[in-house]
C-alpha cells in the first residue's frame, strides 16, 4: 500500500516537473485561434502544411472571432497565439488592447469571402426575400406608417408581403457571440433598415439609436438562437420545412440535396454570384498574424505561403472545395504580397 | 377480527341497521387500495419502460448512423512507381499525388477534357499520396515496379456507395455528378471499389478530410489526461478522506470543510475550467492545450467525488477491526495502513473509476484551457497539444462534410464502449473484493 502511494506521488511529481520544463522552452508548432467560420479553411491549410513540410501541424482552436482576438492580443510572449482567424475585420478597440499589451500592428490577410445564406428545406417552396423584408421579419421594433417605432407585429410572411407564403415567421440563426450573426446584422438588418426613410434620417441625427433599432433582433420566438452548430440548423430545417435558417455558404454547398438557399434581393446564393459580388450578403474573411512571432516560431512564413498560394485560396484551390469563395485575382495577389513581405496593417 | 362492538359502528344508524364490522369496512375500501397499489407499481414500471425506450432510441440512432463508419471504401489502382518521377535522393518531396492521378487516368483512358480529368482524379483520396510516400520511403526497391494497391477512395465516393448521397435526385442537388456516378458504377463492376475495415479511423489523428480522420489522437489525449487525473486525484483524495475520517477532530472547521467538499461535487464543471485557466495557464504559465493541464483541471473536478466515495467506504469498515488492531498493539498508522485501507480499497477504487468515467466525458472545462482544438499529430507525451474524445465528437459534429456525420456517431460508440468498460471494471472490483459485515 505504502509503496503504491509512494510510486504514485513520485510519478505525479515527475509529470509536473516535465511539463514545467517544457513550458520554459519555446513552442515548435504554430498556435492559431479564432473564428469558427474560418476554422474549416485554416485547418485544411494546416493539414496540408503539416503533411507536406518538415514542420509540425499547427494547432487550431475554434474560439469565435472575438474570443480569438482577445487571446491574440493578450500578450506578445510565445505562450500567446501566433495567428487569429476572424470572420470580420479587427476592431479599433481590439487593436488598442493589442498595443497596450505590447503587441504591435498585426499583418492582416484577406483570405477570401464567405456568403451568408438564408435557407429552407427542399420540401418547401424556395423563398424570394429582400433585405427589407428580412429586417421586417426579424427586427424587434419596426417603423409604423407615421414614422414612430412600434413592436414588430408580423407573425407570418404573408403579412409582410402578400406574395409570400402564409406561414409563421420562424428563423433559426446563430447567437450574438457568433461572427456570422455580427455579419448578418450588419449586411442584412442594417441595409434593410435603411430602406425606411424615417430611420435613414435618424442615422444622421442619432447614430446610437439608429444602431439600436436596426441591430436589435426580436425576442418573441420568431428568431430562434440555434447555437454555433450549423449542422444542427440544417437538421432542424429538414425536420421543420416551414422554418428558415441562417448559416455560412459552405453548409449550403455540402447539403444541396436537403436545403435550398433563398434568393435575396434578386440573386440566388450560388458560388458564382457570391464570387462576383452580385449576391450582397457576403463578407470578407481575415487572418491576423503576429509579426513578432515570425522569427521565433518555426514555420509561420511557410504556413502563410501555403495559405496564400494559388493551389489553396486560388479559384480552383482546395479551399474553394471546402466552401471558401475566392477573392478576385487582384486582391489575392495583394494578399500574397503582404504575406511574403509581412506588411503590417496600417493603423488609422 | 370479527368483533361486533356497536361503538365501532356508526351510532347514528341506531339499532335497526346492523352496525358495519371493521372487516366489512376494510373490505369495502380494498379494491381502491389494490387499485392504488397497482397504479403505483405501474408508474414505476412505465418510468423504467420510458427510460429504456429513450436509451434504445439513443443507442439505436447512434449505432444505425455510426456503424457504416467502421468501413471505408477503397479503390484498387495499378500504381506504376515511375523512376522518372521518383528521385531516390529526394523521396520526401516527390510528386506522389501525380502517381495516383496517373493510375486513375489509366483506368479511364476515354476521359479527355481537363475538367473531367480533375473530376476523375478526385475519385481517389488526397490521402492516397501519403500512403504511397510511406511505402516508397520504407521500400525504395518498389521504384520501377507496378503494384496493384487498395488505396483510400474520396469521402464522396464513400458516401455515395454507402447510400448517404442519394442517386435518384437531380444532378444539381447532389455533390456527386452524373458522370462520376457512371465512373463509380464502372469501378464497382470491375471490382475496383470495395468497402473494407476502416483502419484509418483507429490509427490516425484528426483531419479535415473525413476519410483521413481518426480518433487515435483524441484517444491518446484522453489517455494522457486521465493518467494525470488518476495519478493526482486518487492519492490526494484518499489521503484527504483518511485524514478527515480517521484523524480530524469533529469541530466547526471540519464541518465547514465537509460542507464545502459536498458543495464542490455539485459545481458545474465549466467553473473548474475557468479556475484552471486562471491558475495553471495565467499564473503558473503551463502550456495551453496540453493534456497535463487538462488532467490538472479534471483532478480538481473529480477530487470531491473521490473524497466522498472514499470517506463512505472508510466509514463502512466496522470499528471492531480498528479496535482489534489497536488491541494487539498496532499503532494508529499501522491500523489504518494494514487493516482499514485494504478493506476500504474496493469502495475507493469504485469511486475513483466512476469519477474517471465522468472526467472522460467532460468537455466544458477543457474549452477554457484550449483543448478544443484541431490537432492532427497524435500526442506523444503529456505536454504535447492534445484533445480528448468528447471534444473530437463535438468538433466533427460541427463539420460541414457529410461523411463526418457517421464518424461522429462512430466516435460516440467508441466513447460509450470505453465508459461501459470502465463501469464494468468498477462493478467487477466491487463484487470481487467487497466484504460485507
């Protein structure tokens, strides 16, 4: 008995010691954090990179854009991540936090675009929507005829537009922590909102209120927060053909036999429409690289080289197969150049 | 009891009506009482039936979705190890994907256009090239020969053959085009496509390509994490329990400690993750995502469970054992080490195993310390970045590729099997070593 406990105690001490010494040495793999939207692309590149080079495969955590940038900006030491994935541009306040913690301006690389789709089950009729109608369906408050605000009265799509089906408004989408939600609010709700003259006027006089009106999603059950798991939304759409779901294009791309994307402002969410910019609800995706780590952690430059190469993010690259919408050639060239020369972003 | 005491019957009835005997009144209510009892039993029985139904539903849906993942479609290709492409001095960077492509093209000489060629090449997995590379590096004498090899097929071919991509729907609604279906049918007809046991699933780490993804990395991560947890939480838990049960005086302080331990056992596990983040990562600067840190956090989580179980099993050792040992001259420490602890050990081990089983299924606290991550390389030690089985399940469940659906369920099956085994060991230990007084 005593012998056993003695062995156990020694063993645990040994492990603790081994780990601490390991922590003191540097890291020999790249550490990446951030957006769950960029995660499928960064992981694909990481795998390719790990299998074809002598470097270790980077470690990638899916923390959400905000959480990732927070970790990224927490400090400049090697225990902090080297790259942050983001499904939106880094905010000014975040850059300030970075600077305060001794992290210089990061290198910003735009890797491509992602379309946000509103989709429903193949069992139902395809929907034709405008951003204004989506705003009317999902905002907490909408302008009344006299210009004042009232609580959203719409219960069915038909009430918004007589040409639409007489079914209950039920939209499943991501929670507020998600970058997809941020982008949806910005690209759809804000734009739809501005089509009302009374609110548009408000933008000039009271921007705070304008934002509050446009970006607050209703909470009476018409919008269902379905969590970060987009696969789950796809399954729920299948079970409930009357509802709509909001998620990234790659999930529509993989499930074309089960769901169909709604036409928004006259354009269907197809690969070509998003790439050409015709489909309006799309957003750029970024990765941010900590310049200070480039010479400390082995392989960062090579990883970025792989990421920005034509066979990865090019028009027929393997990232396009994973659902990334490639940027126009000119933008891709600029990104590759920034990656090669490690040009830090210009702070405004 | 046939007593006809008039006082017992209702006095209002007077003399004319014969007063009711107790037995009669009891038998009047009997049907109702039996009915109640039957319903009571029925409630219990239906509760069991309902929970069994749910269990069957859960297991059934997982198994029916997951069992196909244990097979993987392979494609038989006649690969020519072209000496022109394979430079013996530089085998690591040769174009193995090209070898695979050429072998596929050889099967379909009629395919001409560039676009179609790309589609044809996609029948084989991108991982096939890595297999070839490994083969050639091991046996350079293969160069120049032609080998008939069963290589990995693409995940979409696999999904199609398993029926997860329907054949009947219009071409635009599935990821396998009509042309590809013709090719696949041709391959099946010529015995070049076959479903085989999916060894990759058990030998590889995570991957973004479903056909290359395996649970080995996560399983090893779980193993290292649990080793750390067991090595730390068992001795500490047992020592704490022994002290509290055998040495500590009964006063307000020990009461306070006891209340706190019971309380800690019920705290949501994410709180331990936050604690781990603050103490182990931010203060002690241990590496992020390492299984050691995961083990430390899970130790915090399982300690209360182990302490409570250990105290209960110490309590169940009869005082006569202690008194007898002390009576023949054993010291307090000898009494505990030679008699009480060995007798309490089965109960303690059961508690520890149940605590470990809970730790094995935990994801929430690991989120905070960076173990929810994409990690391809199988961890080789305690400080390598690692992830664990439940996290792997979570990550796959969130992946868009259809082939990950069956892999998610298969990983759940493996996890359930491990949990079942751990619980079986706990039951076995209890039955084998437990002594009743």
